[in-house]
């Protein structure tokens, strides 16, 4: 197994011995945006001196802006079912939780959810289902994907769908790939095997090895963009970062490409779960910022995803140190968008209850570009092709212009007057400041969108 506990715990024992000089040498290397070895990551885990913490955060900011610039990709989770065969202590969807009303949306109901999301301005969704399906099995998910792509409300549509569902076999992953998904996403929850066994009591998810090797099967099946993650709060976050890094390095060694995204959810209260309200290893906000910053330096090419579990303030604080993708206007219960109700079927509590427009207004006011871009998926810039551009930072020549174009689409078609004013001002400043080929591309795309064209990208 590629998660080496002995090595990880040995690194944790020696991590506190690094001097300020050694830490600054590691940060200087990290600023080159080529990633860090496990030993170097371990040296950053216990930083507490304000001066060194400030240097960690400023280095993470520099690396993020070098590779991702000011872009923040936006998406919405689309929960189609809360049926589940597992008994996970921290989750409202667990099989024996009688406080949750079970529901699997029909294809008509899924289309209704999509229409609401499109009318809000969304272009990217993450399809989520509990780890059990109606009688048709995986075909239920495959049909749901078809429904999402087929549902349009002019002038918009969902252009790319990512998927977070239970681990599959290779042949099933091939079926999923054939549906033109974007990223396949799955969280290990915790890489610490004893903790995993403690909190996953029954059901197929109890099989640690089947879950941790899911990305190997997905990539073997040809899905070359995968997303991994940890549910921070179940075990020591320092261990989890080093284990997650081992997972990323395993994928890169085996398939030539690491994870496309890393998600950083913290354990949040959930209906029917005392554990979720009292995390075994609670994560303070300053530690959470450290987690994001260290991951940005360790795997600089990887998109870091933050959900609406976190409050608006926490999300703002982490944009600068590494987060590059966020959900907005989220509902975590099946049917939550069309019903506009906050029902007990939600998987966990939300920290950010703002609408998509409110989130975008805030992002633009802070100087970030809200992006709905899906160009890389649709042009085949995935897997190694994407990483060849992302690692040296060359992806910005494509992504910055595309982000500006999708932002202008949102402003023209969906934004409130206040958001349109802030956004237009930001786009004017950015289009003037962006030089060279990216600048020429951006100004061309913006001109075409203003003329009425949609879905313009390079």
C-alpha cells in the first residue's frame, strides 16, 4: 500500500527540529512552484511563530498567483440522492439515521434542479449521490448525467459536470468516462486506517483498500482528471496532509499525472450525528489556513476546492493562500434548489448561505475573477496535457482570457445591477492590465461576448 504510516509518523517526530533558517530555505524553494518533498512539507506543519507564518502565507499567495492568477472557479453541488448503504458516524446520510427523509430525485426532478442552477448563472456542477442507488444501480447516475447535459434554459446550460459517487470497478469507470464527465472526485475522509475503521462501521465504504485505490481504477479506465480529499477533523491534520501527499505522488508515479483537484472540507454538524458536532480533532481557523497554504506549496499545480461548509470570512481568508475553486449558492439535499427549502435531508450544515450573485459580488470586489470556464475539458486539455501547462504556469495564457469571458457572460445575462457595476469595472481594469498574447485573447473574447456570442474560449 502506498500510504506508509511508519514513514509518516517518523516525519512527524522530526518535523519540530527545523530552524528558522531551514524553514526559509524550504519556502524559497517552494516559491519556484515545483512542489515540495514530504520531508520539506513536514518541516512546515508545526510553524507557529507569527513571522514565519506570515512568510508561509505570503509564499503560498505568490505561488497561487503565479499559476492561477486571480481566478476563482465557481460551481454548485447537485445532490440527486441521499440513499446510502454505509454507516459513517459523521454523516447525515448514514443508513441508520432515521432523522433523514430518504429521497432519490426522478429525472424530471433532476432537470428541475438544473433549470434553477442555470437560471442563477451556473455553468459547472458537481453531481453527488449517497453511496446507494435506486433499482437501476449505476444506470441511475448515468441517466442523471445525460439529463443534466440535455437541460437548457436559454441563454445558458451546464457545460461541464464533475462527479462524486461511490468507488467503481474499471469497467464501470469506463461507462462513466463515456458520459463526458469532467473530474471524478472521491474523498478518502481519513487516510489513518484505525480511524477509518472506527468511523466507518458498516457498508461497502468500510473497505479502506477499495476506496483508497479507486483513483487507480478510474485512471486505468481513462479518466485522467481525478480529485482527492480529506475530511479534516477525524484525525491529526498533519498526518492527513502527509498521507494525501503520498497519494498524490503515487498517482504521479503510476500514471504520470497527479490529482487535478484536492478538496479540504472540515467536519461540520450533521443531522443525527453527535460526532460531527464534536470533531475528534477540531481544526482551528489558523490551522485551516496553514492546511491550505501548505497544500498549495506541496502540490502547486493542483486546484484546491473549498465548499460552502466554511463561512464567508474563512473563505475570503483562504482565497489568497491557495484556494482556486469554490462552490456558491449551495444546497446539500436532493431537491434543495427547486424547493428553496433547507430540509433535514442535507448532508451537513452550511457556513456560507449567500446566493451565487452575492458571492460573485464579493469576489469581484476583492479583485478576483469569478470563472465558469470549462474550456480545458472540452478541448482535451486534461491529464498530462493540462499538467504540462499548469506546472510552469503557462495555463494562465488560456485560463485568464476564458475566465474573463465567462465572467462577462454572467454579468450580461444574470447579474444584479450592483454586481454588474463592480464586475464591469474589474473587467475594464483587467483587460487593460493584461499584456501580450493573453491580453489580446482576452480583449477579443470580451468583444465577442459583448456582441452577443456565448461560450467563446481558447
